[in-house]
């Protein structure tokens, strides 16, 4: 994986796949993830910067949205909790 360190990007479209960004600044950029390779962002700053999914990554988001709307909201919410590093709630249990 390529590593980019200590760079400033302004008003650019940045494809994230296959790249690790370390201590970079993104100002008024569009960060695009396609799901073709891994990526990482550590110590970066985002200023008025957007995020988009394309290709395989967009298909994954579409699947999760369809599952959420199609009666599987609890499963999708548990997946998001896992992403946040939280313990997902067991089905049928009340949150304290």
C-alpha cells in the first residue's frame, strides 16, 4: 500500500483505494472509496471535505440501505455499532 505523509490537498478529488494517508490535510476535497483495495487515514484533518462511495463500495452501501428498509434494520444497526467499536445489542434486548 502506498503511503502519503504530511501533504495538503485543496479542491481535489482523491481516490483512497490502495493508499494510506498519514498527517495529511484535505480542504474542500472529495474523498472517494471504490472498495478495490484497502485504505487508512491516520492523524488527518478534513476541512469542508466530502466523502463518496463508488463501484463495489457503493454497491455495499446500497445493499445495507436496502436491508435497512426491507426489515433488517436491527442487523444493519448492529453492523454500524461494530464499526464504531461498540458491543452490538443482542436481538430483543433493551438498551440500558
